[in-house]
C-alpha cells in the first residue's frame, strides 16, 4: 500500500522506497522517527494514497 505525505504530496512506495529503506517495507513497519524525505513531515502526516 502506498502512502502520501499530506504536506508535500510525496508518495511512499514500498516497491521504490527512499534510500536507506529496504524494498517491500510496509509503511507501518517504518521506524517511528521516519520523516518525509522531501519536507521532513512525520509519519503522522501521511495518509493512504487514494
Ligand atoms: Zn512531505
């Protein structure tokens, strides 16, 4: 499942994750201190992409 940053619209895609994250890591499995690589928003700012 893909998640979208509400702040900047960056998409977290488990099939193409940012550097430092293993492919196929679900968003829920990311560490609590994960932040949006574009704008620095916290996980709480992400929503499921529709
Ligand atoms: Zn963002």
